[in-house]
C-alpha cells in the first residue's frame, strides 16, 4: 500500500529490477540473452493494496528460460544488497522520473489529489527526492524480501499453449484459458 513505511524502498527495488533501460531485467533478458526487445517492472499502489508487474515479450521458445531469469533476478534482489553504484544510478533514475511525471499543472494536481485520497501527508510530493536520497541498500533489500515473494506471484503468459505449457511446468501449475477466459 502507498502508506506502507517501506513504500519508497519497494519502489526503488522495482526500479532496480525493471526500470527504463538500466533495470536488471532489461540487461538480462534483452542485452545478455537477446530474447526480447525489452523487459520492465512497475508498481501501482493504492490506499489498501497494490501490484507489482513484470512484463516482457520474449520469443515463444524462450519463455521458460526467461521465466527462470526473471525469478533469479527477483531472488537476487531479495538475497543480496544492491551495490552502491547501482543504488546511486537508481536514485537518479527515480528522481528523474519524478520530475518528468510532475512537469505540468495537470500532473501535479492529479498527484496531489491522489495523495489526499490515499490519506498521505501533504508534504509527500515535496519530500520525495529527499526520501529517495535517504534510502539505503539494506532498506531496499528488506522491502524486496517483504513484498517481492516469488511464491506469491500470479504469472500470466499469453501465446501458443502447446509450445509454452511444457516450458512453464517447472514453475508451478499451468492453467490454460482460451481467448474468452474459459
């Protein structure tokens, strides 16, 4: 939830995993393995909950391999402190995104309305850069451990079931739905 004390640390962990261009998933799935044009992670937070989403469009014959790598990256951020240089780059990235997302009167008013709706302190918007700068690698790792649990994932993959299902069985029960959700 947006009011969780570790919300900013989780936001940082998700950005490190799948932020634009330099996220670990992008480096792994796109740059190292060349299985997709990109891979990203994002999060949505609401007053009483939230969602973290990881998205990529990999070659169908590499779906199982990509799943393995995604889960490995999640485990890595849970198990290992983020190196200082990577944390510094992620802080710069998040603060830059903050500036982009709040550059118009409309976006600022929408953010302030959201802050009010969620019951967050009025200073939330102005304090964001200093809160991000204050984050430590230990806080980011603790938030990742608390919120990014691979055992709680709901994995949705779209494509040819005959090709994908055998690759995905090692990761849990595979349920197949048609285009109508049946």
